[in-house]
C-alpha cells in the first residue's frame, strides 16, 4: 500500500519557500543548500501530483493547489510541534500578553500568530500593538509579558541604548529601510518633498524628520497617520513619500527612484525583549517558542 501522507521536512521547506518568496531565501531559513530546497520541493510536488509554484525571475508564486496546501502545511507543522512540546512537558497552558510593534511583518503577522495559537491550543493569547519606545521603556510593571520592538541600527541609537542601560534582548530580524511612494506616482517628485508621517511618538518618524533637517532637505508634512496601516493607505493614495522597513512595503507601494535625491537610510532590527527577573515558566517557554517563529 502506498503511503498517503506528506513528509514533514518537505512541508517545512515548502512553507519556507512560500514565506520567503524565493528558493534562495528559503534556503537561508531552513539551513539547506538551494539545490536541496529545490529537490525537496520537487519531491513534494510529485507527492501532491500537481505543481505548487509558478517560477519566475522575481521568485515563486503559489498555484491554487499550492495555496491550498500551504494552509494544511502550517496546521500540520503546528500540531507536530505542539505534540513534541507536550511530550517534553513544555506545553503552554494559561494566559499570555504580547506587545508588538506594527512595523513587524504587517502582511504576515496575523498568520504567524495564528500558527503560534495552533501550536499551543491551550494558550489564551492577548496581543497589543504599541510604539517601540513604549515597549522598550516598560519595566517590571508592564501590562504585557513579552515585547517585540523595532530599533534603528545607528551609532547614536547604540549609544542611547547603552546609556539607558537597556538590555538588547534577541534580534529576530534585520531589515533595510527604504524611501517609498505610490506605485502610481510620477517618477520625479518635486521639492519640497511631501512627507507622510506617524506621530512624533514613533522613533522612526522622529529619525526621518531629524535626518532631513540635518541634511537641509526641503519637505512639508502632507499627511499624518496614526499607525503603519494608515501610513500605507496614505502612501498608496499618492499623498506623499515616507520610509518603511522592507516587510512593510506591500502591494501598491514602490521604492522611490534614484532621481529622488534623499539621504541614505540605516537598517532596523526587531528585538524580542529579554525575560524579567522571576518571570513565570510559561512566559519563558512562550518567548522561546515565539523566537523560533519570529526568526
């Protein structure tokens, strides 16, 4: 009798390819060579009996079958990990409060948290979106158990962090910052540059304003948004330009052309805050599980 099941390793590689968008990106995530990733995908397609991807120079796009299998694959992998954690006595059971910056993978975070919930069905999860400065400055009396914040990678930000005695925590992701505008905007943007910004409580937006002021770049604030989602909508509507981390760009937005002479931008890192003294084992184990997903 032929085996009527999928291989877990192949499913894990398949999910990595879908999330990375390229074979090379998936290879980095699953610590395999590109040829090994391609071989696993080929075997998975043979097992499924139909193509799962459409390949192009830009990367891979799921076929209808691939989209359907992706949902199954995430649930299967989640249940496999949940079973393993349960057998190791590390099943998460209780309430967990997470604070997260809305710059972190806004187009994917819902599926990441859904996967986490499926891996730990007895966990009651509460998620709050907060500015990174609020997350970083929260002490032992914070109203969340685990925090994920964005930090600029600049010499000044490192000095400030060291001066504040702020613990670095775990870096789970590093991305470039990019000047972006609407995909429908004219290639040439006249000065003063129209800026779409978040409130001054956002460290990234404060950095942008300071950078432009220091370089004597003329600008006007054309729109103020309350969060990243609102900022994305304003940019898509053609209300101006702003800077975003790569995973926040999404459809309808593009990097500004080279003809738009704007200052170079640094990278950003997403930090999972370190544990607090005397925290519950539930929080410690949940942080370790989240770090695997967030990375």
